[in-house]
């Protein structure tokens, strides 16, 4: 499984990458949506951790791009700005799971296991 983390917070990227690499999962991170487009072309990604508030746009708006160009990719949205409206919009646009920041190692491992089982 190859994983792409799209988040502009270095601490979140480092934490997620560390947790996922301990599971021997190939992981890369980018900080902007434009960088994500290039990474998606370069790697065969299975799972994306997608932040909602990024310097060059909203992750929730990027979902349409992901679902159109990479329909098989699983998506876990991660955000510190968790509202019922955002959750509903994300689920309607095809997110497989929605996690609020801050999260724990156990939360991430549970999410990856659940995505793998689906």
C-alpha cells in the first residue's frame, strides 16, 4: 500500500509518516494541492490522508479531482476544523473516513485497518 499525506503542517506530516512507516507502508507527503497532483502522477497511490485547509485550496474541493482522476483511491480527510457541515459535504463527495485533529497513533492504525478491510 502506498500512501500520500497532503497536509501543510510539518508536525502532522512527520507524525503520520512515522506511524505509517512503522507499519512498513510506503509513505510520502506534500504540503500543497499542486504538489499532490504531481505525486499522484508519479506514484500508484492507494490511500490519501487529506487535510481540508491548505495554502492553495480546500481539500474538500480537491475531492472532485481525486474521484474523477483516481476513483480507486481511498481517502481519509483529516482536519482541525471539524464541523457537521464539512463532514457531510466530505462524505457526499466520496471520503471514506473523516478524522479530527488531534489524533492518536491508535486512531490512525484503526483507520488504516478499516480502509484495508473494505
